[in-house]
C-alpha cells in the first residue's frame, strides 16, 4: 500500500493534454514542473491509500469531478509561467546559464 495525492496524479496526466500544452511555449521539465507546482499549490490534495492496481481505478473515478478544477489551475499556471519563465528573459536577475541543461547535438 502507498499513499498518493490523487490531485497530483491527475494533474500530471492532464499536464500532457495537447490543449493545455498549447498555452505553454516551452515544454522543458523546468517549465512543466513550475506549472505543476503552481497548480497543485492552488488545489486541495486528495490523498488515497492504494496499491498500484487500484490507483488507476480511483483516478478514473475521480477524473470527472476533479478534471475541470485541475485543468483550470493548470491553464492559469501555464499562462503565468509562459510570461514568467525561470530560464529566460530574466535580465540581470541572477544569470542562470540558459543552456545549462544539455540538449544534445552540439556538445563539444
Ligand atoms: Zn522551459
């Protein structure tokens, strides 16, 4: 048995929705994590004790009730992150190397 936050499980699934990703110009892990964290901060957690087999049953059961709420928060978070990305357009606010994360290809 394990305790999982069903809100987080659903949010991670909904975060892959193409309609939602349209709102976000950058789909890197950093931006997706920002969106997920921001949305989860605005949503009540729903913990469930479950084993892995039951998890998906409960997710499907809860989906219609929670999906609209989660989608709304994710959409708002995506819009915010798209206008406040952490890894670019931070002029003089810290100077994170924009390409610190290896993207492959042009590595020397
Ligand atoms: Zn990004």
